[in-house]
């Protein structure tokens, strides 16, 4: 079993998070994190006991009810009521991978020791993560501003023995699984419910998941684009390093270098070309893929900062003897980044579909619709329709969420980020992009076989050979959707191993 991953008050990278997830590592609190959590809790207990003034969310109501005092004997009930009353999510259940990340990121945020929670509360979140007991969280309900309130309430209800959880593929009442493991319901102390619900872990989990997947999809877009370029009998001139040097965007330079590397040794790319220019969907791969890469890098920068942040409210600074009510739970940085990411992904899909369309056009010696006997056979006509439908859907999904705001809580929360909606939409764009690229791969592999006996590069020949183990060359019309799904599966698990 892999060594446990220590949760400590120190920065982690997206790559480290990916390793924890892929290696199925258990997590545990470091001694330093335990000490900071306990120090903050002890300070808060002393502060509450001596309080003669209102402390937001600690001895007062929440949101617009900040001016309502709560008596000492009701402080624990106040926190329990908060979690129960805010579990108002709806829609489909959030995917397991996202919920798992929510647990991990919530533990990390609390482990900095600025939130006032009990060590026992953090440990229970860790227990859920380690035993793969995943709370049922619903997709809609967060405005992305006062924290991801509704989703995080569903995430934390099972700590109280309420709500539902996924365990070994089935949904159970949380109390039943808690009893199975001998977990008594957590009794929340002052401020704990607020610490659990205020935070950006719903948006952040989606963002981290998306970043890790989009790094892969971006690389695969380069590989598949290179395969299409060679199958189309395209030119390598637009990828020359001198062209990139005089417009030196990092993403553009990286893309052109990768395409040159992928196509090294290709007989097709080296042969004489009758045409002097290619359509933009081939010629401008460095500019379009590169611009998306630069946007993806910006989004990764945002989410790497976010997962190393404290985002609940109020925040507690024991050494400075301060409890500060502020706005770190506001998701505006994430909303803007997620909208940007959606557009970057959509454009990778947009140009991919155009390459698919060009491959079907009957140009440059390829048969119309990539089938030997067009007319009797429709060939690859309709997969392009599917790709076009997905591209159009992505365009609709790219309407930015971050420009919207709806006032809530009697005007106390008068500007919200809608970052949660941006996250949900970006996830849908990512799924569509995966299918669009898979359809391009389906077409490009077919087109390449019409170029035989000439060969593409050793790198692409190896990819093509592996792909043909999953998806055969199509001689005549057949039911194609299983091949399209097999292409998606191939794309997910192929490791491109490209130069940076």
C-alpha cells in the first residue's frame, strides 16, 4: 500500500494532488496541522467563554440574521441547524471523483488552523475519504459566493449522521454506514458548521478535476491534430520555429514544437506537396491550440492558489487575537477562470471538428466521406454531424456565468460569482471536447489507411497500431457508435508522453 499523504499547512501542487488520487493514497493529519487546529480551537473556546460582543456566526445568526444574538446554551444547536437548513441541493448527484476531491480539499483548508474546528471533526472527514464513504452531493444550489453552501452542507451532513452516502457502489443512509464503522455523530461546537459550509471546495474540486483532465486533452489535441494533418497531406511549414519566434506566445511555441516532434520521420509529411497552403484548421494549429494552452495554464495557476488557501469565514488568527469577518469564500477568481477554461476547451473542439470536416471533403486524393464506395455507403458522414452538434452545444455552454449575479439573503449577499454554475458548465464542455477529439481520431485513422503504403511518423504509426486493436478500418457501412465510444476510451487512456 502506498504511503499515506500527510495533510500539512504547506503548499501542494496539482501534480501532487493527481498522484494522491491515482495512487489511491490514504491521507492523515501531520502533527503540525493537528497542533494548529487544536491551538485555534482552544483560542476560540476561550474567546467565546469571555465574549461580551457579537462574533459573526459564532454567537449570532447567519447572513442577513447577523444581528440576532444566540445564547451560549444554543451555540451547538446553532451550528447543527446551519448544516441541516443549508442542505438544499437539487439535480443530479455530483460525480464520485469530484466528491472525493471536495473531502480532500476541505480537510486541507481546515488544516491551516484558521477555522476554529475540532480535530475530531477534521478527522471524521479524513475517515470518510480513507474509507471511500462519499456523501451524496447534488449539482445545483451554490451561488459561488458565501461559500458553496448547499453542496458543502450535503458533504457534511453525514458527519452528523444525516443525509446519504455512496459506499461500494450503493447509496445508504449515512447513519447506517457510520454505525458500520463505529463512528458516533459529530457534535459541532461553536463556529464549526460555518467553517464546514463556508468555502470554495465545490468549485475548487471541479476546477482541479478539470485542470488534470484538460492537460491530457490538450496534449491529445496536438497528437490527433498531427495525425489529421499528415492524413490530409498537409504541410509542415507553418510549424517552423522561425514563425513562432516572431510571435512568441508560450503555448504557440510549445504546440509547434510538439507537432514537429510528433511528425519527425513521416514519409507523408516529407513528400512533395502540390498545394502551397492548408486550410486554417491545419495551418493555424499552433495559434489556436497554443492560445488554449495559455488559458489552461492561467486556470491551473488560479486553482493551485485556491487549494492552498483558507476560504471560510470568519477567519481566526489566535496569535494576533483577531477574529475577522471577510470574504475569502467569494468565488470570483474561480468563476472567471472557469469561464475562461470553458472557452479554451470549446475552441480546441471547434478547430478539431473543422479538421474532421476537411478530411471528409474528398480533397487531396481522399475519397468522399472516407469510404471506398461512396454513394452506396455514407461512410463517415454522420460522425461529423455528431461532432458539429457537440461543438454547437459547447458554444451555448460558453455563455459566461461570472457576469451574472442574483441578490440573496435580504441583500446582505448582494453580489455573487455564480462560479458553481461555471464549474458545472465547464465539466460539460470537457466531456463534449473528449467526444469531439475522439471523433477526429476516428476519422484521421481511417484517412491515414487510404495513404498506404506511405507511412506517417514512427510515433503516429505506433499510436495507429494500438488504436486499430480497438477500432478496425471500416470497409463499408456499419453501426458506428460502438467504435465512437471505443475511440473515447482509447483517448482517455493513451499516454501521449510529449515534450513539454
